[in-house]
């Protein structure tokens, strides 16, 4: 009788489904365990989503260039008031006003009015089904979490198809930081941008460098979906797509690339993504989205100084790993230590053993991670001030980790050797640490909203001023079990010989 691990290895669809289920459980746990409006600008995104599904894609202009007025249910119109704890780490979520169940349409302001409507059309429809604002927002969050989880599952499944699936697991764990799960559990297109970007690059590299797969058509459909949704997720997403395309082309052996470009289905996929990029670009130009991002401190700084400041002081922002709430709650130190060590180890190892095209592509992706945020901020500094946050760089971070993995997978056999017993030990140690850190980060954030960052653990347990639906324990179990499923699939693939061609190939 076959072991469950062997069944998972031999059935790639089952691998994908278990990973998707695991990441979905973990991200939905975050969606349910954080207060309404608890992520940066979430009230604005909630209002935008509720207006888009009612046919109002932009709204009426106001005296603020980045803000529009739209008509949404009264229960959602006051969502800004839910974030009474924003920027105040010791203010609990107990300050939230009563939630009003009323579907009467009233005017509401949103700073996301100019944004591309595609993401909001996908996640906003629960607001049409109920007048209960809690049910509507938790529904939006759940859809967003499951959608983003889908693309992370695509990315991990694609990476497992390469040689050295052990390193694919390390890369996946490095990419899915607590900050990523936090964003996935909120109404915010940021998480979709990250997950779709990781999936897009993983699939492109699988097609141009990986083993020949049986289900190429399915991979191309997933590639098209990732490309279209990535292009429409945020204003700078088309620029990130360009970086991903350049990295993939550099990494591709020319004979393999020419072979792919002879296939009509490849051109169909490219045309679909191209149409998505054209629509996203048209929307940006029509609405002037990138020039209407608000006004923040620092607009008097020169572009050159802003570039240097970003490059020197803000390239490795803690927001890559975890700055929760309205950027008012840092992760525990141990969480930063675990993900910093894991990410740096993967990238440095790839630079040490990398050769040829993959090494050049890795250098380009790392340069994109370092230089593009600084360039974007320099261009916008005079108009908007310092607007860049670490979470905006997460797509570049994810792509650099994916490229580092593929570089390690392409290295000669004698340069990356780890006995099977040590591979299993590494999976259990790193996977166990990641699961524990994810659980700790979630409890840390729940405590912040229950008693404030400075509140005692005793008060959190005995007299919390706020608690998520059902209490803390169900969501702590959900994030633990969800990430454990991901680690289980990783361990199942890691016992395979690193040089054996995967079961999903011809």
C-alpha cells in the first residue's frame, strides 16, 4: 500500500490542492483574527469594492486628488471609524463603534477610487448578499485570501517540479512571511500582486528551464490568469511584470525559448496577458492613478536624495516580514530573525553556486529588488513625498527568492548535496520553526488588539477588551494546521532523490 507522501508526490493535482488548502487555512485565520479595518487603508478598499460591484468604478471627484465619493451601503460607509486604533499601538480594538446593518446607499469617500477595478470586482460581491457589515467584510477577506492562496499554491507546485524540491520548500517558506499572510487576510490588492507575481515567474521559469511537463496547457492557463490579475492589481504592477519578463528571458536557454514560441497556445497565453497589460495601462493613463497617490511628508526632498535614502536605509524594510496594523505593530524579534536568516541564506547560496544564465537572471532580479523601489520613490517624491512601504517591495522580494531557488536547482549536482536524512531533518527544523513563528505572530497581533502592545499576557488571557469571532484558539489552530499541511507536502517531496525526474513530467 502506497504511503500518503508517495501518493502526493505522484499526483501533482493533489499536491497543488493540499498546498492551496493549507495556505488558504492560514490566510483565512488571519482574515478572521484581525479587527475590521485593521490593515493599512483597508476601509478605503472595502468602500471601493462595495462600489465597484454596484457598477460605480471611480466615483465623483473631491477636493483631494486621490479621493473620490461613491455610493455604498450605510453599514460600510463608516468603515473608516472602525480603525479607531490606527497608529496607536496601545489602543485596543474595543474602541470600535457599533456596526450598523443597513443596505441603504449613502455617499462615502475612498482613497482607492482611481484604482483598477478588477480585484475589487472579484472580492466585493459579498457586500451585495448581506447588509451585515461584518459578514460582508469577512466574506471579502475570505475571497481575497483564497484567491491569493491559489497563486501561491501554483508557485510552490511549479517550484517542486524542478530538481531539489527540498530547496523549493525553503523558498516557499521564505516567501510566505507573516506579513504576506496578514495582507492575504485583508481587503487589499497588495497580496494578490505578490502571489500572482510569484506564480507568474515560477511558471515562466518552469516552462523555459524546468522539466517538460505533461500538463502544459493547464500551466499556460494558470500563467495567463496570473499575468492578467497581476497587471490589474496595483498601479506599478505592469512595471513589475516587465521585470519578471526580463528575468525569465535572461534565464531561458535560447533553443527552449524558440521551441516554445513555435506553439500557438503559447502565443495565445502571451496575447491574453498582453491584453491584460494593455487594459491596466489604459486605466492608469485614463485615471492618472500614479500621480494621485496623496500627499505625505518629504515632498521637499530631491529625487536624488530620495533614491539614496531608499537604497541605503529602506531596502531591507521590516515590512517585508511583519509590520502589522496601520504600520504600528512590529513583529516579535524572533520572527525577524527566522525569515531574515532564511532569505539571506537562500540568496547568498544561489550567488555562490550559480552559473551561466540563471546567475545573471538572479543578479537582475536582486537588482530589481534593490533599485526599483528606490527609483519609484525618487520619481514620486516631489508629488507625493515618502509614500513607499516595505509591503510594496514584497513582489520583488518573492521574485528574487524564486529566482534564487531556480539558480540553486540548476547548479551542478556536486555543488548542492544534502543526504536524505539531513534533508528530512532540515525540513522538520525549518518547517517547525516557521509554523511556530506564524502562530506566534498571529497571537501577538491578536494580543495587540485585545490589550494593546504594552498590555500583559495575563490581561490578554483574563480580561481582553477585544476578541476575534470564536476567540483566539480556533484561528491559532487554523494557521498552525494550514502551515503544517504546506510543510507536510514539502517533506513528502523532499525525500525524493534530487536528481530524479519528477512524476509529473513526460
